[in-house]
């Protein structure tokens, strides 16, 4: 007799302004509705060089705080993080890594996680997916997440991205407005700006992506059988 088990999924993510959190929670809800066992592991950014600026929302000095991350992000600097217990406590059928885009790259806390020994143990030989959450420029973030996953021995199965709306200039004004005030406004520096948070379609899109992940796991008998 074959005994079946629930497919297990772990989301590892970082969030500063809660957009990645919203995406991950929506995916987790869908996967639970599909009968999966889902755990969320939010990485904490504890590095003394940067933690203070990201400990409050909105940013105290938005321009200085955001532009201060340009060099560390492009140089691939890593920093101190706290990894929740869910990551070490067991193994999972699928691990999904979700990162806000910081200067076209996965944010430092997620990069620091992927380069850790804990990540190597977690990802090696496992199905993995990646999610980039950007204001606008998500492409490199997703590509780099995929490369890191493969380098750590993970089996990359799928990826998705989420963005806010607007054109190249007004969307960036909206981002600075949001991160410096903490609220969505209609104008910034006298210029009309689009909403600073994710496009409402993120709900449907995240559910579609989660359903794809569930379909692939539930179609695989080696995931469902004990032993
Ligand atoms: C330091 C920093 C750098 C950022 N760089 C980019 C960028 O290069 N491209 C982009 O589209 N969005 C950029 N953003 C915006 C974030 O990717 C976007 O707001 C995302 O939704 C944040 O996710 P979170 O709310 O989960 O923190 C940046 C935000 C911060 C704080």
C-alpha cells in the first residue's frame, strides 16, 4: 500500500516595504488550498552597517539610504542576517526564494542567505523556484537568483516577477515618494505619479504561479509517497 503525504514547500524571502510579503502570502494561501504544507521563512537583516536604516518604514533619509546601497549591491557584498528555524528544521520538496530587487540585483539579505552554508544544505538536489519583486526592473534580479540556485546545487523549476505600474521616470518618482513618506500619493515634486505599490493583478498572477508549482508537485509520485 502506498501512503501519500502532503507536498512541502518553504518560502524564503526578505521584505522591507511588505510587497514581497504580500506576494508570498498570496502564493502560500493558494498552495495550502491545494493541500500543500507551506512554511514561510522571513530573513532578518541584522548587519550593523545597514540594519538601522531598514528597521524603520519609511526610510529616514530616502535618497541617502537608497543610493548608499548602490556600491554594495553591485559589488555583491553580503551582510549579517538571521535565518529562521524553519529553514534548518527539516527538508522540503520545493524551496521558493523571493527577493525584492535592489539596484537590479537580489537584495543583500537574500544574497547573503543564498551564499550561506545553510542555503547549500537546503537547496542541494531540491526543486527550487524564484520570485523577483521590483518596482520596475526585475529581470536581472530573477536571472541572478536562478544562477545562484543552480550554483548551490538546486534544481530550478520555475520563476515569476511582480512590479508596480508606470513608466521609467514616473514609477521611480513614485518609489522615492513611497519610501520617503510611507504613503501612496498622487503627486511628487509636483509631478503626477502612478501608485507605488504592486499592480492589483499581483493577486491573480501569484495564484497562477502557485497553482503551477502545485500542479508540478502533485503530478510527481515521488513527492507524494512516503519512503
Ligand atoms: C535600496 C533599494 C534599491 C532598489 N532598487 C530597485 C531597482 O534597481 N529596480 C527596481 O525596479 N526597484 C528597485 N527598488 C524597489 C523595490 O524593488 C520594490 O519597492 C520592491 O517592491 C520592494 O519589495 P519589499 O516591499 O518586499 O521590500 C529598490 C528599493 C530599495 C529599498
